[in-house]
C-alpha cells in the first residue's frame, strides 16, 4: 500500500496537491500546454481536478492530474520536467495506490 502523503521514489517525493500549491500547479501545467485538456468531449481545466505533485528537494518536477469517479480512475495529465528520471513512474505508482485505496480500477 502506498501512502501518497509521503510516497518517495528515489529522489522524488510524491504528495497530493494542496490549495496553496495552485499557482505552481497551474504554472507547471501551462508550461506543458496542459492547463486545458479534453475530457468527455469538452475542454476542462486540469488544475480543477485532484493532482499529485512530484518534488525533488523544493522544486516541482512532475504533475499528474486525475479523476476518481465511483470505481474508475482516469489519468488526465502526466508531465515530468525531465524524461527518463522516474518521475512519471513515481506519479503513476502513487496514483495506482490512491485508486486502489479508493476502491477504483483503471478505466479505458
């Protein structure tokens, strides 16, 4: 079981976003052209959905936004500052644990 409040993989610490993280979350998503995403046939703000943040020291290095709806978990966005560093894997692993704890499964 992964405790997403303190999940750490290598140098990356994955935590749920907080209200005070909103400005840095929006800036990170905007920097990856992911502030608006298509979901169910309409554009929605990814920042309006729950997010997991990956931190290395005090620097935001990755973001995953998602929706858990009843028994389905949908990954909306997944972005890392740098590729092939394990950040995306850490975020997906933490989200899987969160979804499992919520009784959700991954849905197509």
